[in-house]
C-alpha cells in the first residue's frame, strides 16, 4: 500500500506532467492561488450544483462541466487504475476513462445536493512541494451539527490549477477508488475488462436513480 507521502509525490508528478509545468510557483503564490481556486470552485458547487430547485439531470450536466474543467480527470483515472493501466488496450482506456468520468460526476452530484445553502470555510493552506498544496476546509452544517472536514489537494503550473484529490473526513477519493478498482480487477483474473463491465453496470444504475 502506498504511504500518504508517496501517494502525493507520485500522483502529483503524473498530474503536473500533464499540466505542462514551467516555472514553479513561489510558496506565497502557490498557497494563495490554491486557496482562491478552491474557494471559487466550492462556491460554484455548493451554490449552483446543490440547488434543490434544479432537476437532477441539469445538476449532473453542470457538475460534469465543472468536474472536467477543474479536476485532473484523466490523470486521476489513470493513477487510480495503477499498474493495470499498462495492461489495457487503447479501446479499453478510452471506455474506462469515459466510465470513470461518469462515475465521478453522478456519484458526487448527489452528495452536493446535501449541502444546499451551506458554506465552506477554509481553515488553512499548506504547500506540499513547489507545485502542489493542500487546502484544508470545513463545510459548516446548520443546527449545531458537526462540520464536515474536506481537504483539497491542488496542483498547478503557476497558471492552471487542478484538483488532484479530495479527502473527506480523512478518506481520500483517489486512494479509495484505487483500492476498490484493484480488488475488482483481481477478482476478474487481473483483467481490466472485468472492471469495465462493473463500471458500466454501476454508472447505468446511478444515472437511473
């Protein structure tokens, strides 16, 4: 199992290559830019996507646009697949990444619906290295309910910012998916085709809810 530090380093390296890193940001610029990016993204997500007045299909479409624009989708999907990525054909990679995006969009759009009208408060931001930072935040709940801790791992080339991972109450989205997907693949004889079948079934069921 990857240790947290190893996970951040390997994942960040893959994503930053995809972003086309030029000059590293200064610590001040990195932390300030990452924090502003997360605040803007969270405000859009909670205020727009969590609107209970919008139809679910509309919220899904809105979230898809926001997700593909602000998350390092292909890099996350590739990293989650881990060592099995090299064992896939071009056609399998294309379908897997499409299904992975569907899974993320449909799964998370319903989670945001729970936070309609609530606010996100950034508690601190910490640079992890020259091009990645973690933004620590809390989603404040009404009626004295305990706030939800959400940490955002952000990568940047100094101009473009992308979400690398979301950690909710200590649980990493990417680490969890990596473990789940690896388990499914192993149960299917090490074949990614088995995972793709499972993802087809899962995404179809989620879309019909």
